[in-house]
């Protein structure tokens, strides 16, 4: 079932979120402010920020907060000449992981097309410092497409994060509109290269729906991702951050999200997280269960 509406101001009841416990959220925010760190939870206006902060989890945003791309769906600020990389950021990030006692950490970044390696070296430094300080913490990196620089990708993989996540974001037909500086085939190639370069690392991708795609087109993306042996998939509802961003074309019902989850399981994904409020790092720590069930050698 797909509900079509004319305005994004009228949201269905299933998109309501519970108010967080302020004290726990405040503790996480205090740690982030104290160490001068950014989170994608805040920069991208994630609807799950209260729940995740209340659980003591966060997705760290490195090399930001400004991005060299201006994707019309994204709430992160655009800056074609962002600041230089901070060499202390990996140390501060590792300290935050330690203070928050995280079992699983997600590290993502803005696009840094101004850098020759797309910021791969900063990902490597962050992974390395966390592994030094928090030996039992599993690491997921949610990376940009690196402009197709597979040598940079190999640098990140050699640092041995447990999960390599790269979001496909949308269907092929909408790429020019939604992700004008990206390429659908390049995103698939990145995931394919990851599998070729490292059999141990779990691969993950995510898409958002409600931008005008059809059910058939969503299934095609799912099939394409399985075609490059992607392990984990997230599907969530696109929500318009402001009147200046792309409009929501449809609010997708929970039953449709459930249907996609069932289809994904039939395709062979190890895990499909599909719901209106799902985001790429929502409940990401559950990958630790998958690692026990489906160990990679």
C-alpha cells in the first residue's frame, strides 16, 4: 500500500517518535561537545536521534561538518572548499568511543572530493586509533563513493573495519535528480570491489523511498545489490529536511516496508532492516549478532 499526498506537512501516525530521556541524551551530547566531535545524527537531522542517544550510541561524522557535494535531499551543509583535515580528530573519536563504552561504532563522513584520496586516510586513522584504545569494539564505516578511487578504498579495507557500508540512496532513474554528483553503477562497483578485496568484511547499503520510485524499481535495486553480494540492506522513508530540499512524493506504509524485507530475505541478504524510520546506521550494533551467526574467515 502506498499513500500519495500533496504536502509533506501531514505525516502519518507511524512516523511519530517517542520523546527521549533527556538525561541520557544530555550525557552523550556533553561527551560530543567536550571532545569537539560531530555526529550525522545531529547534522543530518535524523529522526532517531533521541532513541539512539538514549541508548548511548551515535554515528560519528568525520572531516565535517561541511560537504563538497550539495545533494538536494541532504541536510548537511555544503562547502566546496571545506576546512583542512584535523589530525587530532581520530584521537578524540577513539576517546569518545571509550567514554561512551560502545560495543559497536559507526563512522561516516561528508564527501571530501577536494582530497586526492577522498578522505580515506582519515578513515584509516580513526579505525586504527579505536582499535588501539577499544579492542573489543566492532567498527562500521559508512563511506562516500571516493570518486571511484579504488586504491583509496583498499586503504580503508586494509585497516580492517568489520563492516563497510556505502549507501546506494535511491533507484537508478532518480540518480541525476537526487544524487547528481554520484553514479548508480559506481556505488554498485564500490561494493563489488569491497567483496573482491576482502572476503572477511561485511558489506552494507541503504536506500530511501518516497521520492517517486515504483515498487518494481525498489526491487531492482535490491536485486542489483545482491548481484554484488551485499550482505545487509536498510530501507527507510525519505523525510524532507526543509522547504528547500526535495519534496516527499509518497509516504510508504509499514506493510510495504515489511514486504520489501521479506523479498530481501528471499534474495539472500543476511539482514534487511526496513521500516519508515530506518536509517543506514539505525540499530547498527545488531551486526554483532550476524557476525556470530555467519562468521567470515
